[in-house]
C-alpha cells in the first residue's frame, strides 16, 4: 500500500474510532471524565500524527512542529534543545522529508503516548523517529513533548493498518490518584530542557541521557501484561544526522 493510501486509511480509521470513543475503556472511565484508569484512546494519537503531517504539507515541517509542540518540548539538533527556541530561528528545509508512524503506545490513563515510525527524504535517505505526546490538562488534545530522529540501517517497515497499544492498567494505588502536581514536578530542568517524564499513572515513562561524545539514548518504559518493557533509541555521535 502506498504512503498516500496508508495515510488515507489512517484518517478514516481515526475518524471512526474518535466517533465511537476509546475501545474497551468506555465502561471504566472516571465519573468526572478526567484522565484515569482505562481512559486511553490511541486513535487520538493517530489523529495528532495526521494533523501534524497535514500542517507540514501545507505550511512546512518546522511550522507544523512549532504548532503542535508543548511549551517545554525537546528536540535534538543533534544535542537536546528547547523546540520553540530552536525552530523559531530556522528556515523551512527543502529536503522533502516524509514520515509515517509504525507503532503507537498510550498509557492506561491516556495522559502520555509514544509514536514511532520511519522517515524518508527526497534524496533517498531514510531513518526512524520517536515522538512522545502529552495530553493537555484542560483540553482533549495532544502536544508533542519530545522528538528524536535518527538514521536506520534499513527503512522502517510500516504496516498497512496501524493498531494502537495500551499499557497495562495498574490496580488503584494511592500514588495513582488524581492530584495536583507540585512545583518541583512542573519546574523545567535548570539551564536546559527536561530530560524525563511520565504519565500520571506511571505506566509509561521516558528518559534520555546525552554523553559528552554527543550520543543520546532515549529509553521509553512501558508497563505491559508481561511486565516492564523498554524501548531504546540511540542517536548522535556516530549515528549520523539527527536534525529534525
């Protein structure tokens, strides 16, 4: 299936899923409708990817990235930088880069998600990417908080039909209840972008570390029925160009 047909299929699938609500989670929503156990809706991330892709085609990739970025979003160019500061001073690239998601994960409570997939450029180069999405507290929409792009040995295999995955839902615990974030939890890492984050229920976490050599390793931890699963993405140093 061509990239255009895949995008059309994702658009139709996303519209259908958003119209019916979260699959298998409708009966487990918290009474107030706030994020909680069982409120995950991976199709919302499909919709976010489609909207980002459409904006990139219409206005340019960097414009789209700024439009859908959270206030403290981080990207790697190739070292970690605050996205808004970096993108503001960049001219739109003319490299014809296109990307498609190959896998989607969302935390059980729907507050954090991961999309990963492949990208290609007009010159024939290709690679992989990982994007962390966070749900805005007062709106039912997602903004990306981290984006990492890296070359790959082979083009990323993208399925014709994308299936969203949801982390395991933990038993109710005192630390998983709704609460206001403390000032320390909201504060940006001093003199630089944040280096880690987690869903409110703790079932999806991300963390990255950058070595003096320039190598960055992003680790995403997912709680699944079989235990903790970790996905690692390595970029920078000897891996080549990582500019977004």
